[in-house]
C-alpha cells in the first residue's frame, strides 16, 4: 500500500524493452537498488513499471532509447496535463472546501445480510423513507426509519443503519433466511402445492401427516401446525405452532411454449440521449435535456454511475463520492417483420422453454422428460411433460384458506 501511495504522488512509468536485454537490465537494477514491479512478457518484449524517481536513476546508467514508454500515471502527470486550465485549480479548491463542509452528510451506503433482496431495492426503499446519499446525518431519525422499513417490507424481519464516519452500514435479516431466531410466531400448516407421491420428508417443527410412499393431492395437509401436547390423563390438549419442513415428492408438470413462424417484432432503432442529471448530496442539477425526445412516446431507460476517485488505479484506491450522474436514454423502436423455418422456430422455442423450466423448477431433480412439438396454423408449439422430485410444501397460515 505504501508503494502505491508513493507511486501515485511521484508518478509511475510503464516501460518495455527487448526480452534479450531484460536480464542484463534487471541485474543492473538489482545492483543499483532500483525496484520495479509487474513484469510481463509479450511479443518478444518485457514490460514493467517503475516510479519516476527510479526511472531517473535508470536512465543515468542505460540509454533511454532502449526503452519504449507505454503509460504514465500519477498525480504529477495529471497536474501537468491540466497546467493551463486554471478553472481546474479553482474547482479542486472548491471541492476541498465542500468536502470539509460535507462531513455531516452521508457519502456512501452499503448493505449486508440480504440474500433474496437486492442492494438497490434496499437503498431505494430507504430513499423513499428519507434516507439516502446526501442526507444530513444530524436530521435523521434512524430508529423511525428502521421501524418504518420493517413495517413496509414483509420480507424483512430486522434492519439497522449504523454510521461509520460518512458511510452508512445497513444490516438486515430476511424473514425467509433468519432461521428459528427470527420466527414471526404466526401459526401455520404446510400443505401440498401439487399432486405427487412422497419420496422423503424433513420436519423441523409441527406434526408430520404423511410418510414416504404416500400419494398426496394439491391442498392436502402435509405438516400440521396443530400439535398435541401432554401424556396420559393430559392427552387431548393442543398448541399452535408455525410448521416448518420440506416434503419432497415425485410429481408431474407440463410446460408449453408457442413461437409463430412469421410476424413482426419491436426492435430498438436508435438510442438517443434524453436527459443527463448530476445528483450532488441528494440535490439534482440538470446538465442536459432533449425536450423534443421526451415529448415523443418511446421507452426511457436510466443509467446511474457513481463518481469514484482513482477508479483506474485498482479497487483498493477507490474513493466513492456523494455524486451520481444519471443519464436517461430514449429508445426509438420500429416494427420489423420476421420469418422462421420450422427448425429455427424450434430452436427459439427450446431456448424459451429452458428459461421457463429453470425459473419454475429451480432445485428440482429431473427424473424423465417427454418432448413434443406440433406445428399448427403457422405456430410451433413445444411441450415438455416432466417427472421430477421437488419440494411441494406450501406454508399456509392456520385459519386462512
């Protein structure tokens, strides 16, 4: 890390020399205490990096014409490149002042503990509750935000927001991933989501109502949340619990996909810049807008890019700023006619079917598959009849149908 810091402030050169001379040059550098890094061989030449200080030592001993310069990076080269742009110097001074003033604002938000919920979903929800990059930290009621977040998100059991300087660390526990410690206490049964023959059972809590080899039908009770307690004269007493477990059954499913041999489809004709906005500490600054495009009926997509200092110097150097550039593009589409042969339509249908099956039967163990394709009235219909082993249990609150 110290070498990287020194290299950034002094400057680094990426040089190369013929492979046949590299061994002699390395020996000479070792004898003179000149350090190099990241040596790579390609096309008969060896490239390596040295700091500007080491480079000056090197060319005192070796003719500089031996080397070929590939890249220069670091603060000295950056400043030299923009030496005549006085506005940049003023901008840097303003930036330093703003940075000093902004220590009471949120610069960055990271999320931990989420599995099924994406980081962007969590950050967007916090934004709707009044907490985002650019929020003034002393004005934030963290308890109220966390409380509202749990109330509005049934998949989240617990959440906390902790500030570490200007960075917010969000930690949460999802209801489906929390285990017994996060039990919501709602009594429930587990019933069959489809017909099948039970292959094996895994019961965590509740009363098991089926065993391996039993045929079951959709809606049938598999694990009961009504559990008998007591023994002897105390029998006949019951308690309610949340049934937990998995019932794996051999079941049959049918999937179908239809692909016409001809028709028209919408295709993106052109992608045009519609609007560009700079968001600085939560405040929006409009940079550019194409009002003529926005007035038309077309699809709009947004691309957000966080401004990061030293982005080209490796991830360990990255410093994310509370500045985001949001670019909106208008997608102008047109209808283009298409036509498939039967073989081409079948390949398209097979790709769509693979995606459909993977989405619907994730984690299932495929036992057998029957494939049928039929062409009728210019439409190819692909059908899969599959037999597989999957968890057919579905949790249902007791008292609700």
